[in-house]
C-alpha cells in the first residue's frame, strides 16, 4: 500500500476532526487536516458547546486530551429540571449514580474552543498530523485507489493533497456532503435561540451548574462556565419575526434577564448571540472513500449537550474502522458499518432525544406538563430508574447500542 493511500484527509480542525486525527495517529495512520481559519484568528470563535458527557470523557482520555482540558473546566455531577413558575425545582439528577459504570461520574463543563485549542496543540507536535491552517478546501475527486483534495491558501495558491480517504468534519455546510449530493433531511425550528452571557451568582438561588427550565411561553437553559470571571449562559427562545439587532440590544437583553430573575441592580451582561436551530441528518454518512462526521452528518438542538458529544463518538467509531481497513485487517465495506451504526444513533437517539428535550421544556398543555413533571420526579426518586435515565442522557446507551449494530 502506498504512503498516500495510508493518509486520511480531514476537512475541518474542530473537535471532531482533531480527535479523529489524534486517534488515528495512535495507530500509525498519517492525516492531513485542512482548516480555513489561520493561527491569527483560530481561537476567535464564538464560545459554544461545552457540556462533555462521561462517555465522551472516556474517549478524550484514550488520546491524552482529558488531562489537558480537565484543569480548564470544572466537574458538574448535578443537573436540575425546573418549572419557571415559582421557580420550582422539579427534579435533581446526580451522575454519582454512575460511579460503577465509568471513572468519570460527572459532566465536564469545558467550552468547545478550549477543547479545540488543546487538541490543536497536540496535533501540531504529532509527526503523523499535518495541519494546514489558512487553507480553504474547495473540492475533491475520488477513484478506485484514493482521493484528491483541492484547496487554496490565503495567498491564492492552489493546494493538492492525495490520500486514501477524505473525512468531512467541516460542519453543517459541508462541501463534501454537497458534492456527494447527499440530502440533509430534517427541519429547521422557526424560532431562533438567544444566548446571553452574564456574570451573576445563580447558585445562591438554588440552581445547579446545569439547569433545564420549562415554561410554555419562554423556556430557558442555565449553565455555569469557568472564569475569570465566572459567568453563566442563559438561553431563551425568540420570535422569528423579531429584528436581530433589537433582540441583542442592551435594553432588550436586560429586559429578558429581569424577566427571568428580577434584580434590584442591572445585570453584568458580557455578551450575546442569536442562532438558528436545525434538526437534520444526512441520508448517508459515506459514499465511496468520502465520509461524513459530526455536524457534517447531523445537526440538532443543543438542549442536552448532544451535538459535540455525538460528533466525538463519530470520530472514535470511524477511527476504529479506518485503522482496520488501512492496516488490511478488514475489507473496505466495514465503513458501511460506520454508516449504519452512527446514522442509526443519530436518528434514533440524538435527534429523538433532542426533539424530546425541547418538547419537554415548551409543552403548553397543562395536563401533559404535569404528567411530564411527575414522571421526572418519580425517576429522580428511584436510584435505579435515575441511573438508567443518566445512562441514556449521558449517551452511554447510544454508544453501546451502536456497537451492537452489525
């Protein structure tokens, strides 16, 4: 097998692409990572996606990444469900119930950008990882023996890289997926989500580090993040017809926060952003030597922290298959199993759970709301029911079920 046919080309230096490269490197597989951003602006990305579930922490640990990110975040074993009326806490769940299932019986709150920064530092010093910054991927071709990726540098120079396989970890606007003419099935929520970053001690009001707050008119999520300064992110739905500049204006942000929790002094608001939420899954995760992973393959509501985590699970699942194929230990069609496993999980677990999560927070029927809240209370009160609930929400169940798909 030629040197080029051993190489895996990865488009996108996000957490999925970098974790894939680092995992492949452990088995002697070289990669070339193409990233549009340059060293001067790579870390200037909007902060997002920072809930890392226990099974994902196990994967980070496999590649030596966990020890890098753990000091940059904090352990969050508890999370709450609240009814905004009151407000009243509905149920508390404690990941300590998973102490016999994992060495990481907690969520690690550590933002995506910190994970990317540490993973990039590891990739840059790994001789098997070639990182091409300020390089915009444009197109690719594939044949019986490999793939050829084309890109441009920021100076306009053409770049051509040959490899055995190409993996799109470039996000929801994946060029690879579009060129393969793979449909991105699903829908887009009409309402946009507003994220407000604020410096305030919500714990003095009884909130945990992670909180899901139901309300038929204005649901919320509330998450604590490490400092300095320590801050919280509060999520709200917005009217799709509202002007974005108005929604993110200082006065409107303050109004939202005062409506959430009245304060005698103005809130110390440090930032905000508005984003659209999609629920979509590619109809196939593989065509020939081209493979989709992470947001290129599936996108979903961030409620429950499943987007980043499921993308990392894609990377580790795919790495296992690519190693076997490139080493000659398995036929090429084992990559179809990656498609079956991860696409099934994306539809059956990730999409279904995130849709259910949002419906739980937004339910308007009083009788259904009461039934949902009673069920959460009953589950939290029973240690074994709570453990099974945590195995599902912490994504152990989805990873285990994926492994059983032939």
